[in-house]
């Protein structure tokens, strides 16, 4: 059954809640219970990318403020601007915000403890994930990985025309951004490549 009738742009589940952006509501952030009840708008401003962390906060790019990075509690209270650096890719995990800087396209890490910010990968990056203590990201038409401090940078596999990827059970799944290529999969270390569907 449909939980809501309006189109959404992005969603994630944390605990008993679904956090999502409503397309027809200027991409504002909302949440609802898993059964579709208690639908609540969390913020008035238009949001870009967002990440819901297990620390009790939602982190998001505030499009009303030039995509500066903000956070608010899971219920929408306590909205705070963290940095004026802008982003279109954001991941809150392991006590930090991993984000792609909106101006340089470099992968950066913002410490949630002391608000210090450092560049992790100097090359342009378009998506990022943290799995088993390693960062996986797309850069220069490749899926790459490194340690959280940027060390041990390695190429996992080529990925021409890749926009995003997902990870599950020790594998990376990806296809071309325009949907014309096959869906492929590869192990986290780049071994055992497979074509899933054409």
C-alpha cells in the first residue's frame, strides 16, 4: 500500500521512522512512522542532500542558505548551521560528516566533536559511502577506496558514466547514470566482477 501519495526525492529509514524529501513541497525534509502515520515536516527551508545519523541528528544542505551544512534533531528541533561550506553529497557517520565540497568537489571530513575540517581526497568526488571502516567513492570514472584519513588510496574498479552506487553484503552494485548500460557488481576489494543485468 502507498504510505503517501506525493512523490519523494530521497528517503532513509532510521529506527521506526522514515525520513524523506517531498518533491512537491520544495524538497523540504519530513518524517513519518513506518506505517505512514505521524507525518511531520521537520524544516521550513528547502533541503539538498541529507543524512540521518544514529547520534540523534539529521544533517542536511540548506538550499535556502546556499547549501551550507546544517543539523537538527530527529524531531526537527535545534536547527543549527555547522559550516558555511557547501555540499551536494553528505554522509554522517563515525563521529564526522563526510561531504563533497560544493566549490572544489573534494571529499572533506568535518569533525562533529570540534568542528575542524580537513580535505580527505583532493580529486573531484561525486558520491561517498563508509563501510567496514573504509571510505568508498567515485572519482575520475572509477570507484575508489581509502582509509578515513585519506591514506591507502586504491582503485576498486573502473566505472565509466557512474553516478551512484550501493553496497550490500560485501559487494558494490552500480550501473550507468543514464540507465543504458548493464548493472554490475564487484567485491569491496575489486575482485569477482559480475554483470547482474543488461
